[in-house]
C-alpha cells in the first residue's frame, strides 16, 4: 500500500472539467503517496491555473495526446502510473481497481467498455464498429484477446514503460500500447470500465481522421 501513484492527465482547454476531475481523484484514490500530473497543451483558458490551485503538478506538451502521455510517463514520480482523461469520462471510483491490479503483479491494466460490467454513455455507433474492427485485427495478428482498443483509462508499472517503446504522438497511442504490450510479452489484464459522457467543452477526438491514424498504427506494426 506504500506504492507512489502518479495520475497522468493530458489537458487542452478543460477549465470546466479539470477541477472536478482532480476532486474526484482526491476523493476516491486510496494511497498515502500520490501525485496528479497534468500535461497541458498550452491551454488558452484557465485549465492550468485551476490545476495548480488544486495541487496538481503541471508540465507542457502540445504535440498531441500520445506525446503528452509519453512525456507524462517519463516525468511521473510514481512506481504505478494511471493515465486518465480530463473530460470527466473516466470514473474516479475505478481508480483503486486499476492501481490494485498493478500491485498484485500485472504490468499493464486496461479499462474496457466492452467487458461484462463495462459500458459507455458516449460512444457512437460508428466508433463501436471501428473499435471492434481494430480489436479484431490486433487480436488476429498479435495473438491477443483484447475487448477494447481505443480507451485511455489504464494503469502501468513504471518500470515497464520503456519496454512499451511508445512513439505515437496522437490518438494512436492506446492502440500502440495494446500492440507493444503483446510484443514485449507483458502481463496484461483488462477490467470493466464505464465511460461517462463529456460534461463540458469540446471533444478532441475526430472519428474519421483519428480512426485512420489508429489504422496506420496497426498496419505499421504488422508490416
């Protein structure tokens, strides 16, 4: 129970959400030593001011979600790292299950919206179809048994981050993690997760352009 836990949150103009996210983490995360690390893409609103006021550590990266996560992982102080979105779509009540999965011996724990007990209030029909297609292709070529591919609520042992050899700058980062975890023969578990609707602000994901980026990530790793 003495593990240092880092919660890494990429942000871009999330002033209406970030305060609630941080309060939710502090209310639910059971750890004596932890940090909230916000990786901000140079927001033009009050995201950074609010995050700092509430005690989060803030660093900067504006190259995309993948780049922000990679920088956050490198900068994290914790032996356990959780990646979490800033739009209130991830349930803070699930944090301890993500952390405990690492404590009991897994290298990577991935939230899944498509396991029994999981779900989504926010995913469109076309995104469900795309996600299932990506899951099928990755499972076929890499021998995995994933149920979800494009969901960012995850936890990691800090000392396996380098083994993941992450390079993606954009939304392909989650798929790259899934693929490279298999390539590195890491001990991976999925747990049910419920995705909530974004509470405020504009979604950053663009279904078709980011879906094409994810497909490129898969093809690049197959060839």
